[in-house]
C-alpha cells in the first residue's frame, strides 16, 4: 500500500512540473513543440502502466513486488520490522533507541 502512495507521489511531480513549464512558456508566448509535450506525457503514462503490470504479475505469482527502483527502497526504509523493537521481561514491546540516540546516551554517561 505504501508503494502505491509513494508511486502516486513520484508520478505527480512530473505532471506538476510539466504544467508549470507550460504556464511559464505560455506566458512568455513561446510555443513548445507538440511532440515534446506528447513525449513527456507518454513517458509518465508508460511508467505508470509498467509499474501496475509489474505489481500485478508479481502479486499473481505470489512474489512481493519490491523491485521498483527508488520507491521500494524508500518503503522498506519506513516499514517497521521486529529488529526495531525490544521485549521487556514483562512482555511489553518497546522501540529500540536509534543509533544516534545510543551515541548521545553513551556521551552523557561518559561525562
């Protein structure tokens, strides 16, 4: 689900950028070639179709669709895993301190 959100955001920005360029160029009375506009729109569309086909086929084959460049890495970095938590003797699950927090705690203990 997070990959879908990240992909939606990633495909939103090229569309936004092309719209802003169109406004700026239109305000300056410069005509962009129709083939350039069509090429950029087609690139965004085919990127979306490729991601949808890849995700659908992977899901149908029972494989996790986590090979989309940049998007999958960003999602994996944000997803919680069991390694991020400690279990107390009472059975409570608490988050582990991050590496930066450990370094700060160690510095405070040494002072």
